[in-house]
């Protein structure tokens, strides 16, 4: 018998009208092939013991010997004991003439392969389906199980949009690994254990990559690389091959940019850029769904729960000493008091929130936003400042040492940007307002670094350029900040910052000022104070981005910033170079990095 075809038997007395033999696998009548790959196949079948419709999954080749067959049945049986609402229920695991099989409930479900056409699927509907798949896949991976041949026919959906995943462990782990991690036959026990862990980790990563390819196929309306077998596409991508898969621009349904970034990251040519786990892939899709659910409330829902428990930002180290200094200051010393407050972004932002939220609730938002700390202090009084200081979560909040160090470094960087903006501002503008606008342009980054430190690390990694593999070739650029935040969080980091400020009651004028100028394109002469403040802050932040580049690129990048902003702000390269120098002496109204 051909090892790639399951056994068939014909009944002794077939009806005269029947044109073909009935395929049987034990008591299961194989009615229709739902899908096949090089490794597995799925049949729509009838359990003749009760005429129940089921789905029957099996490998394309028999196990090599009785021991391998027993191991297959035991492994698939264990996977069937995993209980999760997004994993299809196994009804039976067995074998017939050494052909192993797993039987799954059919009920009202159909496979994605049956459902999909070349017309593709709308982005929102697919994303709702995909989140469910990744929830089940993440649960399986965390329980030590893997799929190893995730195909469109491995995924089920009913008319209500409920999704389930079937086929865990159908592919033998060692035959799977032989294509990706050759294991030396002479490996000792320790090495074998290491290889087992590597195989498990690789299987999980390939499951995630495979699902990204399935999403690509659904959105594009055709299989990537014109290859319907997802596993074979995986074999043509790095590190196993040299092909590249990116979503085409011409597709049956529009693909929003955040979702395009998410799916392209899942199948990225660079391994380091891809999702490390089903859970991170799921979080990115969930973030996009939340952000699109309500354009105003969506982004802030990512943060509100966390902000209630740990605050927007933690008080900087030394918060207790600072609170003690506040208690000793007299109410008339507003200038000195604002200098103390500005040393701590958490306290500064809390005062901005308090006064602007109160104004918006009272219907006074039209009177203009309050962005000068000395004015906020005058409005809430010394007792209000003390209470705000005492309400802050002590440094570093819930962060571990590594994340706290990253947040501390980011805060110092933002403070430095604020001081550069002060040095570059035209005469006549309030230094506190300039400093605060520059900081607020970084609010999204600050809250992500505090509330989502792991995601912040992912975003920074995706933005890093990749060194050329061959001498003489240019380095490969990393993702833009917007693209990286889409790929990790499902939304733009700046949109998170804007949502927080909208929640505070800050008006459209402030929202415009805190939106950084695009990194490319001309800079026009400002026509209003709002435009001037926005450009001064944007220039200062662009300068620090240039400073952060490798030394061989930094000087040229700073010069480009001077050229872009020079005419609009009436500044020169020397002005920027002078602004980058540390101040000779700290003044009470200056907050130095």
C-alpha cells in the first residue's frame, strides 16, 4: 500500500448506483478530503457507530515501527487532554492497520480552507478570528505542546465567528526536527535533552511564523509564494531559504497600516524581527482591535487599568525628600516650587492632569490649557501640590531593576531634550511651557516604558538597524518608530500619549503642539505660537535622536536637523551644538539631565 494514502476497503455488496469504492478507516468512513500538506491530511468523515459527522486528522506516512506508533498515539492523546476553549476537542485517538488518526468534533465548524476564497476577508473579521487562534496556540505552547504543521485546514470557524485549532502533535517531533535541526546520532543524554528543548522552541516559533503566513494568505487572497503548503513556504524563508514574504499593496480588501505592520512582522525576512511567541503576536492584534473599537477611548483602555493601580509614572528617586522640601516651602515661593516640581515628570504631569481635568469637567476648557507649572501651582495651592506628591507611586513602581534603569535613562533623555528646546526657543516664550511641551511629545514613550517594559524593549529592538552581512553593503534600516509600535502594540505610541492627554481634558491646540513634526518632509515657517512651540520641541527631540545614532552617522544627522529647522526657527548648526553643551551652572528654573 502507498505509504502516503490511508487504507481503503470496499463493502462486500456496494449499491449498484455507487460509482466509487467507499474509503474506510476502521469504523470511520472517509467522505471528503478537507486538506493535505506534505506532512498531514484532514478528512471529513462519518463515524458509522451512530452516523456522526467528524473530522479525522492523520499523518501522510505511517510511523516507522510499533514503538513509534505507540509514541504517536500517546503524544496526541496527551495533547487531547489540554482543555482550552480555542482548542478543538479530540473524540478518539487510535490506529487502523498501523495508520494512526485523531478524531475531532465537526458540529457546526468548517475549516478556514473551506471558508476562504480568492476574495480574501475583511481585516477586522480576520483579526477577531486570529486572536482566538493565537490564544489557543499560546496555551498549547505554554503546556509544552506544538502543532508543527499549521495549515488553513487546521483552523475551524462557525457561523458565529468562534474559532478552534486542531491537529496538535499530529506531526512527529523528530521527523519535523530532521528538516530543521539535524541531531547528531552520537549525541549523549545531555545533548539529546538540549536538542529536545531546541526542537520544542523551534516548533513553537515555526507555529507562530506559519500562522503569520496563514493570515497573509487570507488577507492577500492567495497563498504566499504561490505555495499552498504553509510548511513548504516556511522552508523557503530564512534561516532555511532566501525568499521574502510581504503583503502586496493590491489586495481584495483594504489592510489598515497597523495590521499590515503586524502581519509583515510575523513573516519578516529577519528572524530577530519576528514574534517570539504566540502571546506577543496575540497582544499586538488585541491592541489594534482595542484601538479601532473606539477612536477616542480605544487607546486609553490599554492604560486605564494599569494607571489606576500604579499611576501614570512613578515618582523619581528621592520623592520623599522632595515632598519634605515642598512641606517647608511657603506658598509665595511659586518660582522655587515650580523648579522642584519640574524635576519630577510624574509630579509635573499629575499637576497638569489635575488642573486641566478640573477645567474640562467644569466646562472651562475653552479658557485655554494650563501648561505652565507655576500657574498650575497657583491654581491648586501648596496643599494640592503636597497631596499630589504623596499620591505618587514610589520609584520604580512595579518595575524590576532592568526596566527601572531603562525608564530612568529615558527620563534623563527627555529632560535633556527639554533643556535643548529651552536653549533654542525664541525670546518671549515661557520656558516652563517649552520644556513641558517637549516632554509631552515623549509621553507615549514614557508610559509604554513604564507600563509595557517588555513591549518597549521589543520596539527598540525592531527600530535598530541591522549590520550588513557582506562587506561593502549598506546596513539594513530598522523599522520606523510608528511601524515598530504598530507591530508590537497594534497602535502608534504617539496615539497612546495623545489618548492620555485627551483623557486629561487637554484641548486640540495642545494635541497639535505635542504631535512631533514628521521625520521627513519640509518644515514651514510657523504661523502661530502653537506652531512655534511644536517646532521647537520637535527640533529638540530630533536633535537627540541624531545624537543617539552611531558616531559615524551622528554629526551628519545633526547637520540635517539644522538644515530642516534652520529657516523656520532662525537657528544655525552652531546654535544646536551650543544647546547640546551642558549648562555652566544649574539655575532654579532649569531641569538638567
